[in-house]
């Protein structure tokens, strides 16, 4: 069936999907989202809801919602119905079925993923049809979230990243007169314990559908379990809902402390740090305020992971280590992250004992390049060299293990070469092992706190920012950046 109600066969549906002008669809949705931002800033909430309904009924939005679900990382992950949107005909038909009046979500499929501490994290997987419905609703909710978001929030938001959170921490701690004490906050099971009634009452979206998604329950070993609290971590709308639940903490802290006590918040999703002038301030005033804020939303701090430290002692946040050395703040890769990437490389060498050298290098390079690019904005050059040496040692041991009867000169000539002025380069001629030390250190410029990716007035700002990040425009070093 097409948009006019005429039944179509698979070939007709596939042809229609393949002929979609995605630029035109995106432009139409962008205009509606920009109008939502304008209405939110004017405080016209009735108009906001009208525009959200208009967006939910827009066929362009429905197509974009299905495209997102069928092309992201989870595109091959099915829910309890086992259906995956693979063919163009399936995608077209799913778009036609979105936003139906009789829509009712199916239960989640419960799976478990391992955590770093050895435990398992429960994950609820909605069906792809339910994910498409959530993606459609999110097109109208996300512009509201971005307009109302805390300036210090960087997780699960467009045009923001962990690098911006890192730069926010630097701004709060780098100066000689900056706060010296840090409260490291950890929320116990944030996604699992959010209060349903609070979310339904406060989130400016379709109340009935939001409640239905929250109360859908989950299936585990074919047994149904109801959900009384929390949002599914596999749901598309869940990160935005959690962000909106935690927004407002920055304003509450500023209202209570102003700028006199140097209380600054930096938050990435449910991980955050708060700075202060003294341990007593953070322990006796800031921490109780945070606990009251979280209690209103059904959340609580994990006491065993929440601690107060001095900047000279240092702390880890988002894989970075922040510490002052003789009054100078340096940001380096965390020791746990360094150990993790070495262990990952060690596992690749161990499982690839019989692999050809070219295949082994092709498995190693994405890991090394990705890890290095994540830390290319901080004090990492010595760490890169250390990891390169450790990887080279692993490569040498891997080569010796393959040929225990051969001499070391033969092994060197077989697996290593002289290239670009360097000796002992692990290469087979066509593929060369990536060296982290070749990554240039470029300081990251933090995103402007009030910039909104859905506001046309900020379009040029984000376009210039993306161009600078791609290296097309030379980065301007801020005058305050004294590393």
C-alpha cells in the first residue's frame, strides 16, 4: 500500500524507497524542528505540541525514522518478533504503518552484555517497528531537549562529544585560582531506576506512547516480566529521556551557590563531576543537594563509586586522567584505558597466531588508530610512544613464535622492513602497522554551550566547526589554552 492507500507489490514498494530524495526529506523535517525550537524559546507549549503532531504525521519524518533504524549499528538486531528491516520493500511498508492510532508496543527482548567489572548489564531490545516509532517521536522531542538542555551536558547530544566534556573539565580546573576539590558522581543504575510517573509528567512528548513504551515489559526465556521503573537501554528515545531527567541540576547548583564557591558541573550522560573550593562544601552542601535532585526522579548516588578528591591527587573521567603537577593541569589517558588497549592488542596477537601478517595488521590498525584519535587532543605523545613500543614487542614475539627454527635475522627480513627512514617497521609491503606516534596532538576547542544544532541561526557555526574538525580550516588556538 502506498501513501494514497493503493496496494503495491514488493517491486513497487522497493522502487519507491529507492527513489526517495533524502535531501528533500531532511530539509522538510529540519524546517519543522526549527519551528519547534522557536516555539520553545517563546514559551508557546501548545504550539510546540501542535508542531510535534505535525512532524509525527509527516511522511518525510516517517521515512527518516525508518532509515535511521534500518541503517544504524543495530540494524541486524531483532526484537521479540524476530523481524529485521532488510529489503527496501520492508522499509517502505514500515514507514506507511508508523503513527497508527491503534499502535501498541511489543515487550522488549532481554539480553545481557558484559561490563568491565565482570558483571553483566541488562539490555532491553525493542522490535524494529517499535524503534521506528520511537525514532519518529524523537524527531519532535530532541529539538525541545536541545533547547532546554544544561550547557554543561555533553552526552547523547548532537554535535557534542566526550572531547567537549574533557574541555569543560579543563576550563573548570586549569587556572591557578580554579577550584581544587572535585566530587566524582556516579548514579546507581540511572536507566534502570528512572521514575515512570516523573518522566510521563515532565517530558513534552506524546504521553500515551511514552507510558506504553515504559510499561511494555520484557521477555526473558519466554517469560514476561513487567517494568515498574526505568527506561530500556536499547530504546532510541531512552538517552534523550534520561538527559532531560538530569537537566536542571546545573541551574539548581547555580541558584544555590552562584559563582562564589566555584561550583561547576560537567556531565556526560549519567557520569558527572562537580568542582568546589573545599571538601566540606562538596560533602556538606553540594552532595545533599544532588541527592535530593536525584531522589525526585527515582535515582540515587552509588556511594561506593562517589568520592571527593583533590586535583593534585587526580581523578579519572571518561577515560582521561586529570591532575595538577606543580600547579599545572595536565590531561592524560587513564592508566586503565592504556592497559585496556594493550590487552586488546595482545588478544589480537594471541588469536591471530596462524593468520597471515596482512590480516593481522588489518585487525590491529583500526584498534590502534581509533584509540589514538580519541586521545589526540590531550598530553598523549609519550603514551603513544610507549604503546607503540609495547605493540612492536608483541609483533616481534608473534613472529618468533611462528618460526622457532629460524634465526632472528631471517625473521627480521621476513616480517620487518626499512620504511620512511625507520627500521624495524612491521609490514609485508602492502600493509603497514599503524604507529600512534604519527598522530599530531591538536587541542580540542569546546563547543559553545548555548549552540543549538536545530536552530538555523547556529547552522554556520556548526558547519565551520565540522570543517575545522576535518582539517579543512586551521584551528584557532584559544588565548586561555596554556597547556
